[in-house]
């Protein structure tokens, strides 16, 4: 551990001072200026100009490549992909990369993980979906994302479907709610599709919202843990009900109130539906919402840039609720492609998106990255009995369907428990336990020492330390080292009294502990 701390300190010192700072800036940003590429940028720059805030400079190609891989597919680029992108001099290389990432199989894996957090997909307590339903529900979401099914159809299916939770996966939206009282169902609908916390509404508003879900019923079958979601057949009279925007509707005795609500929700002029998902996708990609937190739409928590939110919602509706169109719009903007180095110290610069928001990698992404670097795999645990907990060795954490299947690493690094679907369930803050694990864990040490990838790098570059160092930097940080960094590592190898292999292992361990590796930037 002492040697590791020494190397970490030396690497940090290598970028200190004016010369090092200039080199670091060149490493993370380009010398150009913010360019207006689309409607997103026009809305952002208009708000920044009103506040006299300068936007950040564009990110460097190396930074953009790593950022896009992590934000779009939750995966580090390979050294070969880094080298190929650096050799591509075409003016549209970033747009081409974005299109390619959106078609990668990891895209559906990663974004299904995001949706599983929101939809509380978990076999065990307190959600109790059970394994068969978890697998069916996850597969349905994964397929919808892979095929880019329009979002309004996805939402309508979840709100209005009836049938077996094993055979009609969308009905698990209702099953994955802790309470089956109409008020609790209304809260889940509000949180998921409107981005609002219904429990903060007046009692009258909550009661009128709950009317639309008062006839959702559940019944068991003879198959283990199967349940049928259906409309309660008990005869009822026609009633008058009020939608969240104040519109009164008549619910006939033969009508499914869920369908009336869904018809209202997904219409183009709805004040919540498109704005909610546009804001949530923005928050997933840029680290914070225009309305923040993204599931807390209310009058006293206004959007930081209303015009920007309107642009995103309008684009989504005009595209036919094409989520990939929304991703492309955001990812291709200069706003998303800014450097994370701010040019303004004003406190509202971050909320107005004057720079890319630095944030620690999600627990699942982080352990997958460590496994990819070291050629190792993660071991999972679960209260669910076999055979439902068998996870292949090469299974990545971002593709886990069930929130009940976890690991000590995922728990330590803030993976959400999927109990409520709230944004705040995921905790990407840094803790002492995390730092000690990364600095002094026998698990990390073993992964590094037994890594076939690192051994291959050392074997093929045993007579060229600079090439070995460069290969390690490409593998871990997705960029080549600076001359100052190479000099520090070579000097450390000569003076530390360890053999070249141990010095290389120390370098790997130091880079894994660096802020540059642990954060999206």
C-alpha cells in the first residue's frame, strides 16, 4: 500500500505547476469554442448568455470517446477502439461513433439496467416479483429498447395490459409495487410516467388520481408464484373522475379506467409525459436533470432551463416518441460534448450545463470496467435458491436482470436496492470503505496479479517500458500517457526497488485508484 500511495502522489505531482496544468488541459479539452450544432445548443447558450456564463471548451477526442462509451453502453472502449478513433480524421467521426454505439448489443443491456432501477425489478422482498416474472419483464424491456419501440407504446402497454405476469410481461408494472392500494398504484404511475411524487399533492388530488387505478385486481393461479392482473369484474356505476390537469371525464361501468388515463397521458399536449422522459434521459446522460431531481416535478422545483426542456419534449413527440432520436440529439450537441473543465465559477453554471458534470461511475459499470481491465469476473450472491441464481462467469453486472442478485462490490459502491424507483436510491458518493477497498483490497491485488491481459502486455513489451506503460494507459484510461507521466513511472520503476512486473502492477493499481478512472468526465 505504501508503494501505491507513493506512485499515486508522484503521478499527481506530474501535472502540478503551470506547465503540467497546461498539459492536462490539452489532454482533456480542445482549444476550440462552443459551436451551435442543434436546438439543444441554442437553448443552452441563450440561458448562459443571460447569466453571463461562458460555456466550457469542447472535450478532446480521447475524452469524448471514453465518455460516449460509458454513457451510451456502460462499457470502456478497448485499446484497439481508442487507436482506431484517434486515426479517424473525418469531420463526422463523433456522429458516426454515436450511431454505432446506439446499435451495439450493450446499449440494450445498459439501458435496461437503468429502466430496471426505475421499475423496481427485483425477485425478493420487498417487491417480490419472483424469478420467472423478473426474467420475463426484463426480457420485454430489453427487447423494446433493442428494437427502439416507441416510448408511448411501451408506457401504454405497462399501464393497460392484463394477464399472467409470466406470459404478459408488461403487467409486472403493477406487480412490482409494494402496496396494491389504489393510492400506492397512483404514486408509482406518477413517479414513473410523470416524474412527480404524488404523495406531495393535496389529499383531494391524490384521491382523484387513485380513482383511475381503483379497479386493478390480482388473482393467483395454480402455477408457482404466477398471478393474473385484471380489471375487477365487480359491477360498478358510472362515475365522474378528474385527471391531474383538472379535466373531468366520465368513467362508464364497462370502461377500463386505466385506458382512459393512458389515453390522456400519452397525448401530444400532455404537460407531464414527454417532459418527464426527456428530462430523465437528459439526467442519465449528463448527470443531472433540467428538473432536478428528475422524479421531482413540482411548481416549487422549476426547470433550470424551461426552453431546453420544451425543445427536448417537442423533438421527442415530433419523432413519434423515438428514444434513439432523443439520444442522438443530446449526444451530438456541443452541450454534451463540452469539457468537464468549467470556465465560470458562478454557482449556477452546473445547473445551466455550462460544462459536463463529473460523476463517479455507477457500481455496475465500475466493476465491469475492473473485470475488463484485469480479465477477471465478478461473483454474485442472492437469497433466491438454485437454479435461478446461476450466473455465467462472463456475465456483466450491467446485464443483471434481478436487483436481488448482487455482490459485495455492488452493495459497497451504491447500487440501488430497487425498492422505490426513486432517483436517490442510487448512491454514487465516495465513502471511506470504498477508498480502503480500492487501495488495500486483496481482491483487487489478486485480480491484477492474475490478469492474463496485463501479463500479455508485459510479455510482449518486456524490452520496451514506454510501450508497456502506453498499453496500460490505453487499457485503463483510454488514452496514451503524457511524456511527464511516462517519466514518472519509469523513474518510479528504477528507484522503488521492485522488479518490472511489480512496478507494472503498482501502476495498474494506481491508475484504478485515480479520479480519472473512477469518474465519467
